[in-house]
C-alpha cells in the first residue's frame, strides 16, 4: 500500500489544479499516515499471522495456502527489516522484490480465503 499510495500521488494527485486543493490536502494527509506507520503495520501483520498460525495449528486446521501466504509475508517482513536496518539502500534489488512479493501476497491471501 505504501508504494501504491505514493505512485498515485506522483502520477495523479500532484497534477491536480488549485481547484482540487482540498482533495489534494486530504489525500496527502492520509498518505502521510500510511507512510509513517508502514513499519508498524507490517510488524503487526506478522504478529497477527503468527497468532493465526498457532490457533490454526492447535485446532488441526493448517492449510497449504495459508502456509504459502505466511511464508510470503515473513519474507516481505525480513526484506523490509534487511532494507531498513542492515542495507539502507532504498533503490536496491531487495526493494523491488519486497514490492513484488507484496502484490503476490494479496493474491495468496485471496486464494487462502477462497
């Protein structure tokens, strides 16, 4: 969502005229909240997935689609941690993989739910 909301701002919102100032201001306020809390939301998501896994495991309801989605999410988290605290190169290959996996995670979650 972080990449997507910045992309929309760059391609569309920043090109709106002064007559749309209220919309631009509102969008950018929401964008700041999302960007500021990106790491926190990712950490909460991983903790939630682990909790979900332990509940499913304890009730013998493990599914392969859930394991795949959880592994993708764990990989995304590890890449984010690596890029933020270890590598700190925000234009590296890790970021492209982080973003691509985020989109594949959405598909994996939908498949898991269905």
